[in-house]
C-alpha cells in the first residue's frame, strides 16, 4: 500500500523527523501516538505532499509500487490519498451539500447524503447550512468526516480525529475508520489519546522525530504513558515550524 523509506525533515539545524521507515498495508487502521511537537503532523503533511514539505524532506514515499515522492498534493489526491485536518477549514458561502458532493461532481441523492450525515451525528437540516462561521468546530469536524466517507479514499490521514467533538464520539470515529477499510482503504490516525489509538490494528510512537515503539496499540499506548508524560522534547511545535517553512 504505502511505504515510507528513511523519511527525514529539518527546519534549519533542527531535526523534526529523523529517518522514519514504515510500511502501511491495505485495509488496516494505524495510529501514531506522541506528544505535541514530536513530528506527528509533520509526517502526515509529508505523506500528503503539502507545499513546504513536498521535496523538502529526505527519503522516498512509495504508494502501490509507485514512487510519489515528487508528486503534488493534487496528484496524490487523485491516487486516493486524503487528509482530515485537526482544525477543518471554513468555506464562506459554500453550502454543506455542495461541499459534500464537490459541487455536484459526486452524484448522491439527498437521501444518501442524509444517511451519511446521520452516521456522523448530524440531522438532515445540515444539508441546508453553510460551511462557515455559523458552524461550531465540532460541527465542521463532523461534516469533514462525512466528506471522507463519501470520497472512499485509499489512504486516509486523520489529524486528531476527535478534536472538537465529545468523548462519546469514539464509537462514531471507529465506525468511520472501519467503513474506509471495508471499502479497501487504509487509515492513519494521529492522536495522543489511548482510546483512539486502541481502535487501530497497529500503532507506533514518535518521540523526538523517531519511532520509539511500534506494534500492538495497547502495548504502544503503555509505552507512551510510561515514557512520554514527562518527556522533554527538542522539537519545535508544528505551528512554530510552519512559520519558518515557506508555504
């Protein structure tokens, strides 16, 4: 499916990601654990090929046998790689229905869209809402999750999928992950919560830009709890790093 080969990423003299290699298999759920600033979101942005990251890292990215290291975000999206953001964007003036159907390029009936909205805990009225500041962060997050269900991605990255929504939504998140894998895709979930990590088939822990532990999610979560709570990181937080990377 997707393979990371010796991925490294620096901002000036600071090593954000250092020599990470990992193979993701089809129809599996993966979780990456770690404290803030250790490189989790940076790794996701490298996989997605965001400007400022694509071509500025060491190592290679292979997707279904194809070297996509130099592919743009658009080219990767066309291959079926997608990402749900920790803080979903707002689209002033764009309706929820337009957003979910990519401006009617995806042919779904209102009944089908309502069924998907129900899956993410939203009522049919949201089809007539705008994706703007009138929505809460949790509502926008749920709408974004609905959009990923519709896209049926081959490799879906979720950056803090529970951010902005209540603890009771763990079951919903697990259901969404399993829907993606049942459609033949794989999931990578970035989290610092054990409950989300333990939804996964396999997990790995990043500490100071390196993989510290990998394997059974419960075991990796225990390593995370026992070693990372009081860990002092040399990494720069992602939001600070973005100010230095020219996008």
